[in-house]
């Protein structure tokens, strides 16, 4: 039987969990790109913020389509 600390060290490496782990970094990059576009083009952040929702939707769609084969965890 495994202890709690051993179970905490196990990280899932399935495709679904790998895609899910990309959500934060992708959102940061998208927000940075939106701020740069707002700074250097005629568009403002108010015009471009829906792109963040689109990025979230794309990542969540990719997560739902990714394989769960080899998933460890609840």
C-alpha cells in the first residue's frame, strides 16, 4: 500500500493532463499578445478581450478530445 507522500509524487502523464497543464501558460501568452496588440495597433483591450475566451475554449476543447489512456488519479 502506498503512503500519501508517495501518491502526491505521482504525476499523470496522459495527453489530457498535459493539455490541461498548458492552460495557464497559454493564457498568459495570449494576454501578453493582446496587450501588445492594444499598444501597437488601433485596437484597444476592450476590443480584443474576447480572444481570451476563444483561447480558453480552444484549450478546453483540445483537453476534451485528448486521450485519457494512462490517466492516473481521480
